[in-house]
């Protein structure tokens, strides 16, 4: 049992949303800036592929370490991570003039991004517990919304020939604003265990939440990996599918990722009120929709039908990872929140990294339509595995 100071609800929820906004804006700007950064660095497609591996190489160890940092020094660590991401992104845009510079910059971006990801979800979990209402899913909706806004704003900046670093500098300002809000709101120290003599004699002897065990969190992380693999498969390959299989051309095909991200954002706001008390139902419904959408894309004869399938798939995948984070959040002690969030996020992130690779391997073997069927299989696996793995974990889901 730990002593946890109750924070003002609005005081923690709003900064959490601002942090997710900055995080989404960064990745929206990055995604839209990749071609110009590649040109500036003077690297080939193969060189860019190698450089992108450094994002994961930096993120994974940082994600594992920051959870322990949060549990040791408190949630205010989140302020440092989100501020560092904005600064790292601006530094990348200003200095990536070669393959070596690009790799170094992406490793730093990966590390700060991974740390910020874990830290923000820890803050959102604390906010959801203190507020007594859903926060995590809506925070992820803010993230998705700002991915779209960041992408569109960067496209506009490119159209008017603004220098590459300008959008990154704007995100750095937003990130530092979020950091200041978090630093001014979150406690500077972690929760502390109370002296044994202060426990009331009539206190509920049942520990709530349950004692820390890594095994149950790993099981939830497996489900998160399936969810993220499906989500990033669509986000990364939807434009390629529209262009290569349906002949939409570069202009229309570029809209597909924006349609996916926009649908994810709308769904997360709409489903945010469900909360983790309906986790099992939400997971099964979301995974079923994700599978149906992927099958619809695979069989689509026209771009309009494929877009409909993409919307269904996006709506299904949108609720999966936030729901799983909510399950973990409501089942861990505050003194272990950082570590638990770190474990589930890191394991899930492996699916995010491998999802596009999975599609590429199947596309080489059976074509892009067959690869979309393989993506549907990921969602089917989640439908099949979610009930037994959640039951085996012993975590409360409703």
C-alpha cells in the first residue's frame, strides 16, 4: 500500500492531453517530412531503411528504463521526456545532412519518443484513476488528431517552400509547453509507503490494486503487440495498396493514411466513455471489426470499397491498445505504475515495429491482397487469444 496524493482532476487531465497532442504533432510532422529529410541527408531508399531501424534501437531500451525512473522519481519524469522529444526532433531536422547524422538523430528521437510514450501513458493512467472517468482512450484520440494536423500543416509548409526545420521547431515549442504544464502539475516525488502503525485496524485487508507481478503484464503486452501490428500495417501500407492494387495514383493514395488516422481519432473520442470496465467486450468487438475491415480491403474492387474497409479496420484497431493500457492501469499499485506501463508498452511496441515488415513478407509471397488477409489473421488471433490470456493474467477487466 502506498500514500498517493490526490491531484486536481482538471490539473492533471489537461496537461496529459497537451502531452499527447505534442507527441502526435511530432509524428505527424515527421511522417510528412521524410522525403525532404531524405533528400537533405542525400541517402538512398536503402540507406533510409537502415536509418529508420535506429528509431526502434533507441526506443526499446529507453522504454524499459523510463518505467523504473518514473517509479523512483515520480511522474514528473514525463515532463523531461516530452520536452526532450521536441528538442531532439528539432535537432534532427537541423543537423541530418548525412547518413551518419540521420542515424544518430533517429536513435536520439527513438530514445526520447519511447521514453515519452511510456511516461505519457503513465500520466494518463494516473489521470484516469484520479478522475474516475475514462482518460486514456481520449488521450490517444488527441494523439491521432494531432498526427493528422501535423501531417497537413507540414504539407502546407512544404507547398510554400518553408525550410524543413520550421515545423519541427513549432513542435518543439509545443513539446516544451507540455513539459512546463506537466512539471507544474505532477508531484515531484514518487508515492511512499506509509508506516505500518498508521494503517487503520478496520481497513480493508484486500490489496487494491493487486500486487505487482510482471507475468500478467507480459500477457497483456502480447495482445498489445497484435493490436499494434495490425494498426501500423494499415497505416504504413494503405497508400501502397491504393496505388499498386487499385491504380489510384500518388495523389489519391496519399489520402489513405490520413483517412485511417482520422477514423482512429474519431473512434477514440467516441469510444472514450466506455472505459476499461468493459475491456473484454471492447477488445473482442474492436478486433472483430479490424479483421472484417482488412478482409474488405483485400477483396475491394474499387478505391471506394477499399476506403470503406479501411474505415472499419481503423475503427476496430483504434480501441485496442488504449483499452489494454487501461486494464493494466487499473490493476497496478501507484508505486509500480511506471514499470507496468513500461512493460506493456515495450512488448506492444514490438508489434508496431514488426507489423509493416510482416505485411512486406506476405506481399512478396502472395501479393498485397494476400497480405491484407494476413493482417486480418492478426486480428482474428487477438479475438481468439484475448479471453484466455486475460483470464490467465488474473487482471480485472470489468
